[in-house]
C-alpha cells in the first residue's frame, strides 16, 4: 500500500482533512502529523516535523500545507534532501512530477484554486517522472544543498 505523509499548520486544517480523505479513497495509507485544530502552530516547526518523519523512510511522498503553501514550502526546502513544489493548477501538478519529481508538494488552505486540490493531487500521482535530462537537472539542483 502506498504511504503519504501530511503536515500542516493552523491555516490548512480543513484542506489537510480533505486531502487525507481523498488519498485514503485512492488506497493510500496516510500519516497525518499536522495539527487538527486551528490553534496556532508555526509552519517552520511543521516543515521540520514532516522532514524528520519522511526521512524515517517508507513514504511515497509528502504533502505540506499552510495558509498559502508558501511559508511551509520555503521552510521545508531549506532541509537538505527535500524537493518541495508549490503547485497551483493541473499543469504545475503534472509538470513538477514529470520534470522535477519532488518528494513533497505544497498547497494553501486559504487559497482559491481554479482546479480542485484533489484533481491536482490525482494529476501529480498519475503523472510519471520522465528521467533523462530531467534527472540530470535534479542532480544539479540537489547539489546546491552542498553550497555555502
């Protein structure tokens, strides 16, 4: 059974619940480590918790959510070994999987999208990484973690 990790702050509780339910209907085992109430929590803390759990292994990918998706995606991208894409429509969901093969994607719980988050998730999951020149670019991208 495929496994997914979800982490969120207080700005994306309802969205994270929807994502969890949608993924479970698709047959995923979901580990929701995000907050489940709207009590304040800082998104950098949730990004760190998500990365720590992800690196334990066994996950196909992770999802991080905050009010806009911006703060939590910036935060988790600071952690070496993470590649998180903030997607906002079907096109970016498809192309990030085909070209960037991220290990995390991000959404905003307070955003209005032209496509449903569920449809974007399906597009991401159902798209296939193309490899080749895109893998070469990913290798260069991940080498940037070592620069100071």
